[in-house]
C-alpha cells in the first residue's frame, strides 16, 4: 500500500510537472528560454509600384506621363518593362517572444502567375514609416542592403529569402522585392490574394534536423521551391505550403560560373494568366521591333574593344546565331537581359531618432571594420523603424558603401586635351548637380592623387570621393606579381606620396578592363591568373606600406565574348584584396546591339552566348557579399535617333532600383571615343534636361564622408541645396 500510494503521488507530481511544462510551452517559455515552437507572421502591408509607360510616349510635351500606378491589390510585381519598372514593398510587424531573436527566419513569396525572372532579390528598406496606400514612384522609400537573391527556373510555386540577420528585435520591418530585368515582370501573391497566400515570415528558434539532400520532393503540380542563396537547412514552411514540400538546392560551382536551381524534369509552362482589367502586367504587350542596323559592342573608354553584331530586334531570335561583325571580331546577337539587382550597408539606429542635423544618428552608420573584404551585405542588421524623419539622407559606411542610395559620379572630358578639373566644373554647371565621385586615370609612373585632384576632392562647397585608376606600362602582370624592381620602387614611392598628401578614403583600381589585354600564352606573362596575382600584389604592397585608406575595386570590361571565356573567372584576385566589384557598360541610340533601356544595358545578354545571364546577375551570384559599381557608363548618341537620349536617361531614374547591389554609378563623358562616338549628356537639349532631372532624384542623395567636413561645418549632402547657375551651351546636335 505504501509503495502504491507513493507511486500515485509520484504520478500526480509528474502530471502536474508535465502540465506546467505544457503551459510554459504554450506561452513560449521553457526554463526561462524561448521555446522551439516556430512562428508564422503574415505581411502587415504590401504594395507594388510600377511605371510601364513606353519610353516613346515619355515626351517633353507630356512632362509627367510616367505616373506611378499601384498594381492590383491581389498581386505584387517585380521587374522591368518598356523602359519602366515594378518594385514591391512589404512591411511586417514582428513581436519576438521574450525579446529573443530567432535562430532562423525566412521571408516567403508565392508565385501568382506566369514565368518568374531568372533572378529575384530582396532588399531591406531602412524606414518602415510609409503607408502602402500612399507609396508612389516619387515617394517610394530608398533601398538599403540586399538580403539575398534567388535564381528561379521559371515556374516555382514559391521563393524564399533568409532574413535571420535582419530580425533582431521586436518592431516593424520593411523590405523591397526587385528583379533586374528589362523585359520580364515577376508576379507574386499579395496580402489580398484570392489564393490566400500572402507574403509570410517564418521564425524558428530551433533549426531542427537536417533532411537528406537526395530525393527531390516536389510540390503539387510538379512545382519546386526556388532556393535562397544560403546553405541547406531545415525550414519551417508557411501555412499555405504543404508540409511535405521540400526545397531543392543546386550547388554553385567554385569557379564563378553561373548556376541555377533546376529540376530533373522541367515543368510545362502554365497557360497565360487571364487578363485583369487595369493590369497590363499579367499580359504585357510585346516590345516593338527595331530594324537591324550594324553596331559595335561598346568600346572601352581607354582601350579599343571587339565588336558585336546587332540583333534584328529587342526580342531574341528563335534560333540564335553568330554573325561576323564588320571588323571580324567575335560577335554575339543581342537579346534582352534576364535580370539583375544591388546592395547597401547600414540601417537606421534602433531608436530611429534623428541627429541634430536631421540626418540619421551616428549609430546608423555601419561599424568600421579592418577587414578588407567588408561589404554592403555584411553591414549591421537594420533595426525596426519607429517615429522620426521619413527619408533622412544616406551616409557613407565602411569601405565607402552608402547605407542606402547610390553614389553619383563622372569621368569628365575623356579623350580630350581639356583640363580635367575644368571639365568637371563645366559638367557640373551643365547638369546643375555636384558629383559625389570624380574618376581620374593614370598610367606608368605618375604620382596620384595630384594636387588638382586633391583640390577637387576637398572642395568645401562640393566634397567628392576620388576614383583613381592606374595602368602599369613598364612591366607585365607576371613581372609585377613577381616583384619587378621598377614596379616595387614605384609602388613604394606612390605609398609615401599618398600617406603624405591624402589621408581620406579613395577608390582604387589597377588596370581596369583587363579582359582586353589577356593573352592565353603563358610565356607572355599576361594570362588571367597573372592579372589576379598582379592585382593582389599591388594592393597588398600598398597596404603593407601603410596605405590604409585605399578602397580596392576590380573593374571588368563586361564584354560578353570575354565574359564567357574559360579563363574569365581566373581574373578575380580574391575577396581579401577586393572591396568592390565594378564593370563598364554602354548603350547605343542606334537600333541593334546595345539598344534599349537602362536595364538592358545593366544586365545585357546575347543570343550568341545563351548561358551568359547578364553581368549583374552573374555578379550577384558570384559576389553576393560585395557592393557593385558601374565604374563607367554612358549612352552613345546618334543623330539618326535623337529622341533616344532623353528616353534612355528617363529609364535610368525609373529602373535604378531594380539593381540594389549597385552603390555607385559613374558616367564616362567624351565627345569622341576610339570609334568616334559621343557620350556627352548635352548632345540634345531634351537629353540634358532628362539628365538634370535624373541627378535630382533622392536615390542619388548621399551625405559626404565626415573627413571632408570641417568641425564647424554643417553636414552637406552631395546633392546641392541650390543648383549652380547653368552654363549656356549649344548642343552638339544643333
């Protein structure tokens, strides 16, 4: 009887203990810690903002034809079309139990209809005090750091992004969904979706078991879940996905080659979505075809480049074929770009309170890091937004990366005998806007920055960052990497000069556009691996000599026949000596190769090289933790298509947010390159007016680095409070 009574008492104690544990688990706590139960958080607000006004209709007679329109409430959109763009904004209200951040968090989007673009990206929006019903293209908040990219095969049921490092506190969080394309719109279910599949956060406090990676479990209808760019892990699925669904990851190659997730059996495309009144996205009209006019591939600003043959239209031909160009160089037929996107670091402070100047508080800036590989995507996680200024100016963070927005710069007066500082002043007066970055070129044993360049950078009215470009002339890449005496002596003298004259941060690249000078014969000392070794050697020697203010930039030519060579991945010097990745891109006003809008230029593809995804897409896949820069860009004017210049510059303003990883955009201005082409922004009066409007956009408003301000000087934004007086100029076109 005693043992039986004691057993019953023990059982009652056990039951009471179990009940207590159950109750604690129900409220999310066990033993003072957060339970392992996952949490599902549906979106609080979402809105898609688009502008698909064809460039041909965006005329001076209609100053505001590109009016932003909100998408149908049951879908979100991301991508580019007809010179316009669609960007979707999401807001979540997150209440973390006991204030403990999740071990893992994912943001899920359900595909609404149609084919997804080849890349979809998610960016942080540092300010969440916007309201969906009031967001337009003109008032949309600027984008911060890129959280991640997914590379769909086209018809996945859902895509998801790892947002673990973002969700650290309870509060409101905002994100933007983009796709870097010129000819595709991805559609996703919105909060009001009739399918009841709203954007959803899934939060976990336990990563759970790692599943077997062998069998591929498909969703109903033979659909798969597009993977994020993170490693394989157990995932909590949103309620609108079946429990048996398992994500599928395709392993990336180590050599930088482009890879996408793909199923063993490609699902059949679904029928086109039924047209919705007032919803041109679901059934977009085809782009108008353009006549085939032979045109060359954009040439390097400082080196001649091979030429590409044109495509008959902006649409890819049914059967791609290469045609020899007039010069006999490798050629590729043009096709629309697949997709793209950018990255910014930093976020508002936890309090979101403004500083005395009305800018974000000092804590908003990313913390300084000694690591040379620090990048935009490695910045501090944004804190939830609270009351405060809606859109404070963006600041420069570690390694010159803006917290949000894009640095606006120029290489003025190229290929002319005009003094560069004078050319810069003329350009700024013409465009009525100071430049944030001044790009200068040096060769051989020249010392830099020069006194004139230092004066440009330290101009108290318009402080600027320097982008200094050096090309060695007296040694091969291999000789430099092996310690050539001339190169060593020059680099040591250069380091001493920089330390004595210029302590401010500056961008630096060695031998930009190296692809054009690669020689596969190893005896010549100019292979792709030789370039990577030389770049490493130069950066490491300068840093060892005490040049700690150097921000290294590797700058590619972005010429598709070179990008698709087997040696192309070997050019990359390594994450430890590269802070930014850059490329040069040009567009044409003559129909044919390179003709189109800004998104086409930024992520150009070629039917002659169908596996090339576009430079932006390749860089987003290959360098997910690096900020991107367009170190040279421009539009080659054509007297036969004068209206295209203004149309193109307007497309830049509409589509720049499709490339959130790009944090600096530097125009290359010349009246005549090696092929006699003119990239001056005042080639037409309408073009100049459009470029002036472009420089006024909030996305290009970035506060200068603190070292260029005196202690008693109020912080000055890199966009002027009042523009300089315009200079009377006669346009080259008459």
